[in-house]
C-alpha cells in the first residue's frame, strides 16, 4: 500500500509512533513525497521517499489528484453566474 503525501517523510514518523503503527506494518504501508519535495527538502528525504528513485512506486508521481482538481477548477468559469443546477450539471459532466 503506497501513500503519497507532501510531508510523507514526517508523516511516517507520526504513524510509527501512533496506535496504528502495527496495522501500517501489517499492510506494508509505504509513504512517498511529491517529486519536487525531495529536491527542496533534503537529499536524505529524497533517497528514502522520492517515487522516482524507489522502484516500488512504478511511474506514479502522486500528483494525479492535484492535476484532476486543477482541471476541474478550469471549468469554474462555466458556471460563475449560473444556477446551482448548472453548477452541478457542469461538475457532473466533467467527472463523467
């Protein structure tokens, strides 16, 4: 199980000290950071949490949700002055 998070390096420490630590080990949970986080943060973080370096993440960069919601925000101008119905219809068509 892989989880990409902006502060995955710090979040791993939090989970390891929490009551769900054992469950995370049982699930073989891996934390990753976004591709640029490792470059900005430090090299040690990059070596342990960057999905481009670790082969277990494949080609995933863990930014897919950000891309999708950015594209969705691009449709906002379609219903600025529209009714709630048109807003919901626009969002429905986007996600469909």
